[in-house]
């Protein structure tokens, strides 16, 4: 402690202001705690600034461009459609600014102190927060760690002007003619698809046998077919990237593909092979907080670490690195600090990929349900049999409902198709509420909507489908 550095006392300190941290801070404040939130970056964290939000803005802009150029089949022809990437970036940033400004307003409304600086633990009740000029000590009764994650940098692919992470891909000032993407997970597919829609020739190098390996094969295959149909996307599976040669205006990537060495030239190399938790360099060892072998913080069902007054949420703990998971855990941690009996239950947390078409899943898939010992029925309904999907000229895909045979209880659902990201919410609610296929089938859905597909899939589960042959 520096001379004159008198500790500032806090009830609850939240470290990290992403969708986990700021939600935890707000919930803690609502429960009567004196709260401060500390972050070395900008309010909103990775998600709002260089992740979820700007990527979806870029995806939306690219989709509008692609639709404008390729709507001849429905009688709409556009000429001289152009992209001004500088304006796209300005618009994308305006979306980010609105949301980060909104978070700042919420901090003020909930009387949450915002502290800018890097946090380092001194002991289990004390941190030191430093910026470029000052160092201040804070003491706290409880702490929530929500420091998030960062892209993994591979030893042979160091970040540079031409070898970029998702952050770099979101900030490009021009549309590349060619791009190589290492990694066919959700980040690589989302950003690769966006640039393909802008006209970039995209090569995706995936180490496993399929892209989007976290989803069922029949779901990822629909995305693969749609990407290949664009004509400017090549998907190379069982490909292990080995090295990159960088020039002033491009890269040459060497990969081993099924035992054969191949090279790929491009303007940029986008590396999306996962994310690393930000649990280093904050002094966790000073406190004795237990980590897994992957550097994740071990927690109990209330997000409490092995140190009773310190909690952890989001990308620094086990489970999928999803913003909505972090927000959910943030509420649980804040409520646990307040003495409430809240506990985490991940069954109803959806996973979504903003691919083309979108993929979404919640609860068990068919394989997982059987492995868990359930006797289940999988009931599919195709988007091609839905009037709204056909009128949108976007009828690829299906919904699959997973129900327990003994009573029709809904325990899972998977969707591949337009607006899957919105449709999955109804199925998440059905699982959380303990609803059956009959409950959904008896719920009148508006016509013509994509939402009807949920009702139709439930009718398939009951053995009484209306719009497909039994």
C-alpha cells in the first residue's frame, strides 16, 4: 500500500463489466448491496464492444447486401449494389455506442460506482486497482469475478496486421478478396459467412470431420450445404493448419489435409480456435482460489469459489462461453450473496449460432437424452411445410422436439432454420416450466408465422401431425 492510500470499503466488488459483471452488479444493487464494478476496458466487456453485438451488426449488414444482390428468383433485380465498408463500420459502432451508453446509464441509475483500472488481489478481502497514474486499495465483504476471456493465440500464428482474431475481423476497413479461417466453430462460421456474403472468397480449415461440431451432424450439414451453394466458400475438414508466411499485402497458409500438405493464399488469416479465460495476472494465487487444469475457476452451485466470500461467473468458469450464461450466473451469484437460495441449472440455457441458416439448441439432444437414461421420442417438422418460411423464400431446415415417452415431457429441442435464435426461447420456457408436447400443441400459435413450427412439431410428437403426412 502506498503512503496515503487509505482503503475504500465496499460491500460487493464486481471485477469485469461484461454481460456477466454488469448484470451481477445491477442485481446486487437491487438487493441492497453497496456495489462497485471495476474494469480495465470499456463498460459492456467483449460482448458489447468487440463480440456478440458488433458481430451481429456485421452479419446483418452482409445479409442485407447478399439479399439485395440475389433476389432474382422472387422477381427483384438490383443493379450496382455496393458496400461502403467505412459506413458499415460507422453504423456498427453506433449500435455498440448506444448499448454501452445504456449500460453506463444503468450503472448511474443503480448507484453503482464504476472504477477504471486493472485489478490485483492482495488477499481475500482486499484488491489494488491501478490505472496509468494511480493505485488505490479497496476492501470488500464479497467479490464476483467476471473477467471474461480472450481469443487463443496459437504459437505458429501470432497476431499481426494480416493474422487476425475475431476482434480484428470486426474492424477491417475493407472487404478482403480472399480470407482463410482456421476453425469451423461458431465464431469462424459466423464471421466467415458474413464476409462471404460481402463477396470475399472464404476458405474454412476445420480440424474435425464437420464444422460446428457442437451441434448434431444433420444441423451442421444444412449450414455446410448453404455455404457451398454460395460459390465462394470452400470448407476443408480434417485440416490441421501448420504455419503461415506473411507478406506486406497477404498471407500463405500451410495445412495438412488428410495426410497431404496444401497451401492457401489470402489477404487475411482469421484464427478462431477458441477462447482463454482471463484468470491470469489478477493475483488469484494470492488468495488461494482453486483453478482447473484449463485455468477455469472452480465453483459450486451458487457460483461460490473455494474462498467463501468470492464468487466467479461467465467465461472464467466451466461451461459454454455464452453471454446469456454469464448474465444468468451473475444473478445467481448476487442473490447467493444476499442469502437467497438461488442455484445454477444449465438445462434451459440455449446455444445459438448466427450462421446461414441459424442454429439453436436447448436442453438435451436425442443422443444426450439417451445417454442420460431417458426413453425419448424425437419429432421433426420441416420449415419447408411452413407457409411463413416459404413466403420468406427461406425454407431450409427443421425443428426437432425431444420428449420423454412416458409422459410427453419436453426435455430438449433443436432448430436449424431462419430465426432459430428467436424461436428457441419458447422451447427454453417449455423446459423450465415442465411443459409437455400436449401443452405446446394446445397453445394456439398465430398464422402464418415461423412460431407455428413449434406447435406442429409438438403435434408430430403426439402422433397427430396436420401439415405433414403421418
